[in-house]
């Protein structure tokens, strides 16, 4: 028997958040229940442990250049936490640690901070944790807040980055490194935890190198954050936030699928956040089984044109019309047009022309376009043509990011279907509905997986700093197993790096992990997509549950990748 | 201690739905868990009951005209189910009942059907339930499916209308009524349940009148459906689907709020489904506490102009900028511009001009506009001007519904802020992000409230038909109490009706229940909105939970209205 519906009158506005920080906030019942959600820790962190070093490391590419860029850190071994049977007495050193959130939000950031704090409380009592405000700028300007138990409490297991907020500044110039040093000295920092994506972790490593080069005691540990899922490798199997964001998007996609099947008259074009890599789109496809999914990396690898992509969609839509289905769901990654070489070419030509030529009404300017670009330009819907010509960024460049790809594709599909209708090869009805799912997913309440994963990442970062490690990224593994069996350690950030030549200089970069076409998630998707295209195999994951069925499920991408490695 | 994260490898794609209907479907773990969710019934339905008639009813307006339009039904008493101590022996009559879904989807429709079916199984064994396919057209064309236990099972507690699908046709002409009669005769129908909104329930009552006028045995009972929440009255305190849809939108709004607070640089303009009434927007505001909420009914009552609405937004944005907040969340009802008298006037003039005049490039055509409309037209952003001029429906009319009000308002706010910046009264930064939440909310898994409410509505419809009632709408009340204590009955559809003059004739209509400015929900909102505007009182309701905290909470609108009645 299910419980009765209780009208307790206090739905949503439940109780004022305890003390500071989210001061004016009231919490919903679900938010409140999450604050006290007890987080499991990997068993290695719950008992006495010691740190064991692995073999010397290299780099992801160009190790000689990386060695030159990181003379003090290159070759560092990875660190692994193992049970310490001897129950060795720990140092009673009190630490002063700083933490910073860098870049876009991802669900779970607050739990990384909670994890660091709890480590210090549990194993380095009397330590101090400073939160730098507003991202790396907070380090440079020495804008910080001391994070106390009371301060952190209302943010436990909550979404967002608002405990200390984030920012997109980088510490790059000698002057900026100097500012960071001054802050480290002023606050007498033993360590700094940088929570961020590929760029921010590269920056963390540069800071670590700089501090060590100057014989400063401040050590730096990174944590892998990004909903895009493109910061990962064997040792760091996932970036946090991806799990929650995908499940939020998949909930919406699943709802829209049932709507499509119920009305029978709409094609929903859903653009999903993720400008660089298409992991989010791929994961959402695996969770929901849409009729059509475009993966940017495949488009790039096969050098597909916009016409190819449109034709693929139109082919499926025509086949479905023959089967009596005039509806469907189509997933598109946010960065799709960045993956299409001909579009890049057109944009480059337009930027050049717009900078130097007068755009005449008669369209004579178009003669400056190469044949291929002219053909593409004419293929684009009029509204998009106008947008390309009219909307420029402050540098006068075409604003590619502002193009609503889902709407563009709807128009192109309409035009192509009309052509086929004239030819007699299409007799269906087509109505497109566009969606963009993005901001909704970056600040949701973290899933149980992200909540536990982030807590372990933070706790591990504390342990690594306490052990004197620097230039590592917090690494929690064996994620397909129950939390108790997760492995914990740190991976040399230099081992993830390659170099890129920018302005004639080598710059270190952590390469974005793109969707691999021979990776397990894409292979599973591509083995099923033809069936999904024609049949309606929709799955509706429903809202994220914190208790009960599916509340402890892990996303497909991670499971398939771990499975393939095993 | 929380449970471990179990990687069971079967997240999402769990098991094939049992038998027919959703044949090719696989279900997510959450969908699967919901199928067997046990539904509580009001205690009056769990024990022997009898039906007690109330006093004779009247109409919502123009009772004389309603009496003329419904000579056989007007004045019918309401029916109330009460416990029958005598445990009287029931008729063992086997019934043949039809059911139809009419209009847009709303979460819970499948549970109404389950409720009817279970009533027949429990109390009129051997009865047959037919589901008419694709809405009222299914009745007219006699397209139906016999609903068996196996057929219904996979749809229990599931979102969508896809069990039998829906449609927007109406049974209006004498010919169409004839077709409905033929179907009723052919299937030997004892009763028909019409699940729909205000129009569909009006139609249900016309059918009931028609069947009775022809001495047919087929009785008709309506059920109140619409996410918009605008079909309600004292006896029918809520339409189903509203609760779920609002909670889905509020989840997304809450996420976007935390995003806004974390980045500190965006104003999110969220347009919410609901073209006629602003109940959804109001409920979402009560759940999440946005900085600005526009309620269409207030705009209409105060005869506000688009400039007034823009100024209100800009005033709040400027005040917030002074406090250091360059971010916020703004809710807008889908139907906003339909509420603004001057916009209606402009559209009417444009339709007239576009039908008869040539639109010259120089803009001479604009001289045909009245002064007020010209001023408004010039106030509109250029993109909207172009949209108004270029996009017409098949009748040549301006497509108001296609205007993305949230984007229009962003542009107008930008322009006005720029003006204030020039004047020196605004020094902040403004970046708008637009959202439309609509289709995501119509087919979600019903909340526990909607699941139970729908099941009771359906079960009650079965009881009313079994008792020989017709022309009533299934009415379940006392909804703030636990399900066991809910009241169950039926309300005369004619008592909800008024007449409207259309094409020189009186037409019966159930008046849409609009947001009442002296109603409890609006009064609560208006007493708090100034605080919400300036302080950040955001609440993030989080995803709908089916188990644990908040899983049995009821929406604010319903609770406040019930409270005010009590």
C-alpha cells in the first residue's frame, strides 16, 4: 500500500537554510532531504591508508616538450591509496588549503569542497580551508572566505557553484603568477585544489610547477569537472557532473518522446549542450533511443556536409512516413556546425569578406565566395543567411554560436521534404518543434553517483595534499563497483598532456577526450541506431530519483567504457 | 548509511513491456517501478457505497438559455457517493463502456482509464471497456480497441496518451452526432467517458443530452483534464495533469535559478506553456520564487501595455543592478501577448492592412495604422516586426502564436536598459537567455498526486455510469486530506455552463477558470513578489520524487484554494 497523499502545507518552502552563504534561501523539501544524505566513502578512505607510488610517468604526446615545460614535475609517478595495516601514526600537521571552482557549473562541485573539508576535519584536525571567490580571479585578487562547517553545511549535495562561485579567468601572465604566489604566501597555503575542466587542470599543473620551481611549499591538486564529459582517461574515468546533466536532459527527452508518440504529428529537434565533444548527445541517445542522433565526431571523421546531414534525416523521415509514423525525436549536439568542414570554410570566407567588402543588396559580394561556399550559403535557410550577415561579435566576426542549429535543420529538412513531395517520394506530414536543453542541466541536484563521486574526489584531494603531493589530478576508479570498492589516488597531470603550437610557442594542453568512433559507447549506439530510426524504441528514464529504483544507477557511457577496459 | 552505487548494467533499458500496446517499448527502471505502484483509493470507493443526490442545480450563467439548450439534463442534481451500511446487493449488470481521450496530453490520462477498468473488474465483472482511438474522431469513425487487463497493464501510472491516443476533433454537426449514435448502437454502449478540457466536457454534455433526447441508453460522464489548470470549480477542485506539469517546469526553473546565482551574469526569461490562463506560471512562481513573474490576467485587468511590462522588468533589473545582482529569473506565460489589448489591436489592424494593401519598402503602408498601433509597432524589435509582416497562417493572418515572447522581451529590455544607461540611471550588465518549457511537461510520469487523483476520477466515472448517471463530470474532492478521506461524486455539467453568442446563436460553454486576482494563490504571490524581486529567495524543487521526501506533496495552487474555501 502506498503512503497517503499528505497535504502538509509546507511543500517547496520548507525551512530556512541554516546560517550564512545561501542566507536568504529557503529550501524545498527535496533540497532539505539531500543536505543530510549520508555519503558513502570508498573503504580505503574509511580506514588507515598509505600512499604508494607507481612507476615514472610520461606524457600523452611530445614528452620532450612537456619535460621542458614542466622541469620540476615531469615524470612524476601516479599515487595510489592502499590500506595501511600498521595503522601508522599520522602527522598531526595542521594544513592551510585553498579551493577554487573554475569554469562552467557542474552538479557536484559543492561535494568536492565538502570532501576536502571533511578530510581535513577527520584527519588533519585544526586545518583551515579557504574558498577563493569567483574562480581563479579570486586567487589573483586574494578574494576568499574561510569555509567552516556551518558555512558548508547548506551546500552539501546541492547543485550549483554558488558557495564560492566560479569564473573563467586564467592565471597566465608572469604578473598573474606573481599575484597567485603573493596570495599563497599571504595565506600561508600548504595546498590548493583546482576544480575544473581541461584548461583549468592544465593551469593547475602550471601553478604547481611554478610553486615548486620557486621552492614554495604550496602544492596543487586538480579535480576533473565538466558536464561535457570530455576530460577523462584511463586513470580518470569520468568528469563529475556528466552523470547528472545527462540524466536531466534524458528525462526531458523521454517526456518529449512520449509526447511525440501520443500526438503523432511532431518531429522534435533537440539540441543538447556540449560544444566541443558529443558525449552528452551520445549518452542521452543510449538512455532514450531517439530516431535520429547526430554525433559531431562522426560528421567530422566522415567529412559530412550539411546536405549529407539533412539528407540522412530526410531519408529516415521518409521511411517512417511510409510506415505511418509522422513523428519522431532527433538529437543534435550543440557544436554540430563546428564539426562540419564546409561550414568552417564558409564562416572563414564570410569573416574575410565582411571585414573588407561592402555587402550590396544585389548580392554581387557573393561572387567573392568560393564555389563550394556559395553553394552552401545558398543552401542555408534565408533566416540563417541573414543572421550570418547581420549578427557579428565585437571583433566583427560571424557569431556561429548564436545559430540555433535545431531551427536551421528544421528549415532545411522542410525544404528537402517539399522537394521529395514534388518528386512523389514523400507523402507524409512534417511539423518540426525545436528545443535546446542546456542551462537546465548544469545546476541540478547531483545524482547519488555524482554526489558520492565528488565527495570521494575531494576527500582524495585532501589526502594527496596531506601527503605532500603536487601536480596530480584526484583519481577515483573502479566506478562500476559499489562505492566501498572504489580505488583512490592521483594521476600526474603532466601524463595527460600534449603540446599545441600557439603564436609560435609550444603550449601544454590536456587534450579533450572526444567521442571515439571505435569506443564502446559509440559502437553500441551505431549497432542499434538503424532499429531506433524505424521502430519506436523510446525509453523514458523519468525524473532522477534519490531513493528507490534507479537511484544508484550509473550512466551508460561510463559503464560501457569500464566494461571495455576490463 | 546510504546504499552503495550498484552498477547493475541494466540502467534505463530494463525490461520489455509486457504484451501489446507499447509493443516495441523497453522501459526504464523508473517506468517499470511505476507500473506496479499500488494506488490508494478513497475509502468510500473501497467499501460498499450508494449514491445520494443533492439539490437541483442551475447554470454558471444564463440559466434560461442553458435550460433551453439542455432540456433533458438541465437542473440535474449533483451526485455524492456515501458509505452504504446496509451492504446492499449490487446489480450484476454487465456494462459496455467506451472511453475517449480528447485534446492535448496531460499526465495521468492512462490512470483514468485504469480506474474505469478496475471499477468494472471490481464491481461489474464481465463488463467490456472500449477505447476509442485518436480522440472523438474514433467515436465518429467507430475506431476502437477492446481494453483488456493485459492491454492496460504497461500503461499504468505512465505518462502520455498513447494507449489509445487523442485528437482535437469535435462532435458538432448533426451528421457527426448521427455517427456517434451509430457507434453507440453498434457497440451497444451503456456509457461513454470523455476525458478532456472545457471544450471536450461541453461536448460530452451535448452528447449526453443528445443520447437522452433520443431515448438511447448510452450515458456520458466527463473527466477534468488539462495541464493548464483552467477547468475547475468548487466541486471539481483541479484538472489532472496540472500538478505534474508544474512540478516538471519548476524543477527546470529551480535548476536555472541556481545556474543564474552561480554564474551571476544571466537573466533567464522562461516562457511557460498555458495560452489561455496563467495558472502554470503562477504555480511555478509559488514553487520557485523568481524575481519577476508576469500573470496575463493581471496584465489584462490593469490594461497594461507592452511598454508597461517592459518598464516593470527594467525597473527591477536596475534595482537589482544597484544591489550588485546582474542576474535573475523571469517567468512569462505563453499567452502573454494575447492579454495585452494594444497588441490585439495592432494585430487586427495588420491583418486588415496585409489583406488589402501592398506593403511598400518605404513603409508608407504604416500610415494606415492608428497612432497607438504605429507607436507600438515602432516599439517592437526589428526581428519581431519582420516576423509579423512575413509569417502568415494559411488564412493570411499574422501568426501571433509563433512569436517567441521571451526573445521579444529580451530585446525590448535590452533597448530600454541601453536608454537608461545613456541617462546614467543604469550601470549594470545585462545578458538575456531565453527558454520555453512546454512539451516537456505534458507527458511526464504522473506524480503520486496525479496518479491517485486520476485513478479516483476514473473509478468514480465507472460508479456513476453503473448507477445510471449521465451528463455529470467526475468529481473528487477534499484533496488536501489523505487519499482515504477524499470525497467522490459527480457534478452536473450544465451547472458549469454559460452561453456565448457565436454567429448569432447561443453556444454553451464551460467558462475557463482564469487566475483570479482576488484568489488565494495570486494574493499570496502578490504579497511576496516585491521581496522576491530584490532578494534572491530562489527555491529549487528538484526532480519529482516517487518515494520519500516530497513525493506526496500537493501543489500550492490547489492547497491555497482549498484552504481559502475551508
